[in-house]
C-alpha cells in the first residue's frame, strides 16, 4: 500500500504562502524537505510547480495537477486530478503532496501522514493557507523543536502526524 503524505511549512495561522512564494527562508526546512521527499514522487498544482526556481525537483518523480490538458512541463508527468496522480503511483512506497493550498485541501481526505514544519510566527499578508487540521483525527508521532539562530529568523518545529485509523 502506498503511504500518502503531505509535507508543508505552516505558520501559527496555518498560512503557507504569499504571492505564490514561501513565507520565509528556513535552510533546515529545505534540507528536511529534500531528505524526506528524495526518491519519492512529489505531487503539486501548476502554480506550485511554476514557483519552483529551477523547475522539476531533482531525484524525484514530479507530477503536476492542472486543468489545462495541453500544458507540458519538462521532466514532469501531467495529470488532471488528485485521483489520477495517486493512480500513477500505486507501486510507490510513499508519495508526497507538496502544494499549493487547493491541492492540500483536496489531499487531506487521502493523507495517511502529515510532515509539518510549524513556523513559530504569524506572517502578515499571507494569501494561501493550509486547511484546519482536525487534531482528533491525527496522532503526533514526532516533534522536534528548533530555536531561531543566525540562519533561521524564526523558531520552528518538525512535526509528524499519522492519521488515526478508525
């Protein structure tokens, strides 16, 4: 069975972005993202793909969800729905939904696991948000706290939640 995971950095208000960009630069979060998703398919919306500075993410199968059936991106598989993306990955051990807001909203019902980077700050002007996490549906299995430092303007936590099977 393929584990369906969401990976996201969110602030204290569940904000994830502003102007199709990240809220802030946390080098350790980028390393964390790369180490967790490396070798696995990443599924994203078109706008998230277009926000990537160098195009398709290396060492990962890039799957882009778009309504535009004519659109093609280099080194990407194009699909028109989350269900189609999941179907392409039925032989994978784990897949990752990496954004944006609409994809996260739809992916929540499929997700088995959440990899959260909780940024301990509230950003003004954010325009994209992660759905409210219904905590009674999830169990925290890992939490690592990190203080702000010379490379990280904000304190943050890496948190892993697993969906409670009912």
